């Protein structure tokens, strides 16, 4: 009988807006679950999504949460996760005593450093930071909801116009 591989972390957190759930998001989520027994997904509230100024309208929180939970259910990850609203870039990461790791992009790595500083100030141990690489589209640029909304690429990163 095959044994399930041992996960590196007990609890890992990542955050995002997840406006249009695309292949890049799916890759990152699968990677998170391959590394950790349990994953906390901080989902930007409508207020935070607006504050982040994406340059386009963002679907309402309830729709983004449902799409995310549908993906987690389809991948059999729902029982090993929680989707929680976050109203700041830090979310609840500075306060979670049993958190082992944060998963961030290169662009948001400085936020992870701020979170670890805030954890130290609160007397909590620092967490390991896992930096993921963004999924690239056919044209070599990252897949993003902004590019999908602009009609440049589809959810899989295929070019829609030259």
C-alpha cells in the first residue's frame, strides 16, 4: 500500500484576490497543498480589492469565494483548507500562533518580511517564507486576471490576440 507523502508544513497561509480563478492560481494552490497538511487562504475583501487598485472591476467577494471553494472541492482540498476574509495585505498571519509558513510571490515577498517582523514584535516565532513563481502565458508574461479581462489571454494563458 502506498503511503501518503509527508508534508513539509502543518499549516501554511497564502492570500490573494482570486478575481478570475486561472491556471496560475490553480498551480499555486496545488503547490501549497503539496507542501502543507492545511492551507489558510486569505481572500481579499471587496474593500481590500478596491484599495489594491487593480485597474479594473473585481468580482464581489461572495462570487470569488464560491469559485475558490468549487476548485478546492474539485481537487479534494476543501477539508484541508479554510478561506478567510482579509482586510489588509497582512491578513491574520501576524497573529496565528500555529502558522508554519507563508507562500508569496516575488512581488509580495517584502510583505512576508513585514509579517515576520510583526510576529517577532508579538513574541511569536517567524514563519518560513515560500516564494512561488508566477505561471507564464504563451507570450512569456504572467497570467493575470487583468490580462484576461483585457482580452489578451484566456484562463490557461493562451494568447487571444496578437
